[in-house]
């Protein structure tokens, strides 16, 4: 049975965009931000912490997990959910972007063929092979709620010939990935209502005709949702709004679309206004560990999310040494409810691990407050133009 013929993904609002995504491990309200638990952990937090700051789902990555702790270990431990005590939905990325980045930076670390990807990470003596079939197999083994087909990622500035090859390979791999997914579901006798969702990725770089070709064929093959393929920023770090908007227009509004790798708050808002529903990034958690904390300028429950609606607090700055104020008066996380900026500054300076936990909790709570406001704006009809 085609994955698109299963139970409806979610109820549809008036504007046509989905408000929720029903998955084997629960319903996820949309839009949603997924912190990257790249190696089976959101660094410095446990599952209870994630729930406390409102996280509904997390994202992991085949590229990293197949290396550490290793697929055999993960299977022996009963999959991702059981390993790190997370009972909610998990999205697993295929690993294509990470292998592309590795090979792109230094071809000696791997090669790309029509069959798949062969790579040897820096510092490792072992070579790994990742094919469309193996990527799907591993994601299903890990217990993923959303499986993403392996794709051939490119940079937007890559020449057209490379973009054409990427589109052709991405389509071929998506077709093989779906065939393997359906084989896995049949072999494992997974009931339709318990099957993970299968997403494909739309490539094509900055070429509209290639994006259209990729989207049209993938839609014909049939998937439960789609991801925005390729690096979403230009050489100056600005969001590629034109091509991002065009790619969303190619996919029916009723199908969820994942802005892969988008996590900067302003970019999340911009993409949500274009109709993207899922976001993931290491940025909020990584920035937290490095002392860059996110703060709303006004009450997030009423913010229009326009102009300068948020700012950064750099907790290492000397102005916080004696500040008894909370990090944010608009946040209800553990960090803001119980501790001062001065204490956070102190923890950061002495490099205590408690700082990592408190700061990460805060930045993730900021992101969950942000998506909650985006949902409210969608219900009010004020999100999409």
C-alpha cells in the first residue's frame, strides 16, 4: 500500500496547512521545532528536561548513530526511544547532508556513486557504506517516527551540471528508498496506523526548473511529506527566500514540509510564514553552550514576531557580574524562574556543567514559545499572507 494511502496525517486548518502530524509515538502540533539529538542526546539534557521546556519531538541522524553507538548496539538496546528514555516522536535524518559535507570538504574521506555513499570519517579506520536502502533500514531499526529518504545534497552555488546530477540521483534514491520502506513494513507486518511517515527531499539548488522537476517526480512517487534540500543560506549567510518560497509552492499545502537545518529564530519565522511546518537545528543548543542566549523583547504570547522581536544576551559580558535580574522576564523555564544573570555568568566563567543545562533549557524554551506563537498566529489567520 502506498504510504500516502494510510490514515490522514492531520487535520487541516482553513488556510490548508496542517496543524498537527500524527505519528506512532504521538501527535506533534505544527509548526514544531526539533532540537537535534544528533547522537541520541540533546547535549546536557535528559528526556525529562526536554519535556519540561515543551519539546514535542527530537531529530537524530543516521550518519552519526551508525558510527556511535553503532547500529548493532542501538538494536540490542531496543532502539532510540528506549536507549535515551524519550517516549515522544523522533525524526531521523538520512545522513546525506553530513556525508556530502564530509566528502565536499575533503574527497579523501569518501566517494559518491549511483549505488550510494562510501565514507571514512576523519580519525576512523573503518569505512561505512550508506545506500538508499540501508538508510531506510537503519531508520526503521532505530524506531523512527519520520523516515527521510537518502538524498544527494548540493550547495546552491554548485554548477548546473552538478545540480542536474543531484536531482537525478535524489529521485532515483527516493524511489529505491520508498520501495525498501514498503518492503520493511510488509516484512515486519507493521499495521498501517503504526507505520512511520516517509519523507523525500526536494533538491535542485537555485534553479527553479530543477526544483520543479524534482518535486513533480517525487510527488508522483508519493510521500507523506517533504524536506527542503540543499544549504538554505547564501554565501553571506542570508536565507534564500526566493527559492525556499518557490519550493514550498511546488508541494501541496496539505502535505507537511520540513525546513531542514533551519533554526535561527528569524529564519524560522520567515519559513513558517511561507508554509513550512517542521524545523531543526543545532543552533539554539550550541549557542546556549557558548553563552549566546535568546530573549523575547515582549510577551511571546502577544508578539507579532515582526522587526526586532527578539535579542541575544551574551552571558560572558561583564555587565552581568552583579545582575540579580533573570535572563528573561518573559520566560518560565527553570533557569529564568530560579537563577539570576549573575549566577549564570559565574557558572559560565567557572565552566561548570550546570551552566550548560540551564542555558540549554532556556534556549529550547525560547524555541517552544516561538512555535507556540506561530501556531496561534496560524489559527488567527495572521501567519500566512
